[in-house]
């Protein structure tokens, strides 16, 4: 299965996993702004420029593919891993399954998974049928405006809508939704050994501040930060603050490793 990976810059590597409605293009502000790091980002299997998987993929499968990419491109020393929303859930599983490859976790607008509640799980499973019914353009037009802050401009809404429409398709989106619906990491967070930073826009109306607080509180070395004025796509809406927190956390994590 061919997986598209954007890979730019030099320095300590950070591998980025996009949300369920995104692609590597989600991280354009990080490629532009994180000049001291080597920035890598995939189009997940069945998304954007990546090939469709041969069959359904579990969260373990996504984590294993991500681990193989990190090992191939960054070596056994691994990378810092940044995941937005669904990508944060994959990143959490990556840290649990492949701790040696995960130097730290940065979880943006993430959660323990939609399987934490019956309602959340059912709603996530319904998304594939909705996408099939509406098609990518109409589906994105319906969902993308919720991903950014309420006071966003028409241009920002249009950009978020366009990115989603260009990134998603079936069956990949359906496999991703099922992986989220089947996952609840609540009981596993205490097993994560690497430093973790949970970032959330204070105007996030999708996963919300409480979900990020729960992640940070459940991970032994977890830190929680809110970014003022950001919605669910906080890395795109508030790139300067998001990049500064991320780069600082990478540096702090590396310093901590020196004393271990």
C-alpha cells in the first residue's frame, strides 16, 4: 500500500497525523513555521494521495503503518508524534504499541476515542453512510464550519471546507470512523511512558476542552494547554501559538531524555 508522506526540513523529526477529515495538507502552517524541526506528515491510508487499503483497518493497523513509516524514515530512534483529533487517537495507540518509536506525544483537539460513550460510537459509525449519501463536497460543507472558531471569516470556512472535500473518500473515511467508534483509551492512558502535551483551542466545539483535559490527566507525564481563540483546527487557526508550544515541548522532552 502506497502512503504519501510530506517530509521537509532538518533537525529532530516530528511525525504528524491528521484528523478524520484531513490530510498532510492540514499541517501546512507547521511545515511553514517549524523551521528548527524535520516535519513529516502522512495522508492516512485511503486519504488524499495515499492508496486505498485492501480492506478495513483497525486502530492497531493505523498505528502499525505509522510505526513502519517512522522506522523507515527516522530510524529506530523514532520521532516526536503529533496527532490532531483522530490522528491524536492513532498517536496514543502508537505510543502504547510502539513506545520505543514515540519520543513524545503532542495531542491536538484529541480524545480517548468515540467508543467512550455509546452515543459517540453510534454517531461516528453513522458518518460513512452520510458521506456516501451526500458526497465529499456536500459532506464537507456541512461539517467543516464546526471545526473552526465561530468568528472565522468566510475565507477560512471555505478553506476548511475545500481541504476536507479534497482529502476524504470512501472506503477510507469509513474505516477511519469505525476505528474511532471502536476505541476508548481511558483505561490505557496510565501505561503511556513518554512526555505528553494535550493542546486544545478554547473554542473547540467538536472534542472540546474537557476531552483534552482528560487525556492530560490520565497520562502520567501529561501537560494540558489551551490556546485562546482556537477552534478544533487550532493548529491552522492559531499557528504561531500552536507551533511555539509544540517546538518548546519537543525541546523540553529532549532535555528530559538527557537525564534519564
